C-alpha cells in the first residue's frame, strides 16, 4: 500500500509493507491462509511495526497485489 500526502506538486509518500513468515499449509486449520502477516510503515529513514487496523485506516494512493499459493 502506498499513501501520498500533500499536493500534486509537492508531497510525501509512505509505504505500508506486509512481511510474512511461512507456516504449515494446513488450510483447514488456518481458515484457508498459510501465512502469518506483520505490517510495517516505511517513511524515508523510519520503519514502524503496525497492526492491520492501523493499515486499514490509511488512504491508499497505489496498491500492489501478490498472489500467494501454498
């Protein structure tokens, strides 16, 4: 997730990145998910760990998708 603040001529971009660790692919036990996620907010030289609810409050300017298969 990329978020932009400011104007079209001047502004700042912040990235919200999902890191993940592979888990056992027991889809039935994990509601169909085989990864555990940790979210980070990255802005220039600053990185902060976030909860999913904090990420969902961002106003996305650009989204990147990744297909995850087990």
